[in-house]
């Protein structure tokens, strides 16, 4: 077993467990609550991760859905085709990414609307003088002002949703068995490691968001929307026949049976 296989084996042994899918949502809620209390009661000293310009935030979190989409696309396609051998089934399962994109777009648009309708333009972050001549965030920032509204944590939402979606899709690995001679072995193994690394980054940055950024209610609402997006799809809609469905758990032979 080479280093690639060892890393993939480690990821399979952790993220693919049913217990992870069951308890990760509760763990994220616990991280959010604990981190938020810590931020209010006993703030941690400044660190590299508290700087918004850190490499994880700039190159990963700000484009979190892009990373998740680009890695899940080949992973879902390869694993589902390996198990079912049916292009139609593969396309059906790939539509989960379209659903995820819709969830991401609708929620971020809603967050922007909430911030707009609850906000006002101020001369400085001290929130002392209101500049009523700038009724929108874009006008306010363009004029050098400071817009203050209820800013639902987009990071809390997206990191929650992306981490849970990856874990749900990786459940397919219970049934995917490839040896080193299989033509898709290296590609699937590499994607497993990449998705495992990405999940670790999402959870780590979710914890950093809880500890260093946003107000308590902003993180509560952000996390709640992430959980609702996951629960409404993987725990409700995807159980129905008229949906993209859940990841297959057996080979094409068993599916035909």
C-alpha cells in the first residue's frame, strides 16, 4: 500500500462512518455555540487564523462552493458510474450539485437582502453619524461610508452546508471497492483524499469563524440555514422518488435485484 492508498484509507476510516453523518451536524452546532461564548466571555489572542487575509480564508473559504462543486463533480460521476453503470443514474445524482448551487445562491441572496433592509450608512464604524443620502450598501461603500446591518454569517452557512454535503456524498464509499489495477482506482483515491482535506479545512474554518468573527445571532442564523439546506435535501427531499436521490449503497447487480 503506497502513501496515496494509506491517506485514502485514513479518510475512509473517519469521514465515511455512519456516526460521522449522524453526529457532525450536532458537532458543528456545539462548535458554533462554544466558540461564540468564548469570543464573548474570553476572547482568544490574535493569531494567523484571526486575520481575514489568511490563506485558508482567501483561497478556500471565499470560494468554498466552487471548491466543493469542482471536487464533488468528478467524485459523484466516477463512483456512481462504477456502482451502477448507468449514465442516466449518474446524471440524476449529479443534479445534486445543481440543487446545491440553488441553495447557495438563494441563501446568499437572502442574506444580502436582510443586510440591506436592516442596515444604514454611517460615517465611520463608530456608528455615530447616519448618512441618509446613501440608502444602499453599494452607494455607502462607494462614498467611503460604513454600512451596518444584520449580517447573517455566510461563512457559517456555507461551511456547514459544504461539509455536510461532502460527508453525505462520501457515504458511497461503503460500496465502492477498487483494487490498484482498476482504471478508476487512482482517480477515486485522489478525490477521496482531496475531499477529506477539504472537509477538514471547512470544519477548521467554521470553528475559526465561531471563535473570531461575527456576532452570536449572526452565526446562529448562518449555521441554521446551513443545517436546513442539508436536512431539507439529504434527510427529506432526496428520500423521495422524484429527486436526485441519495448516493447508491450497492453495485449495479444489487440495484437490479
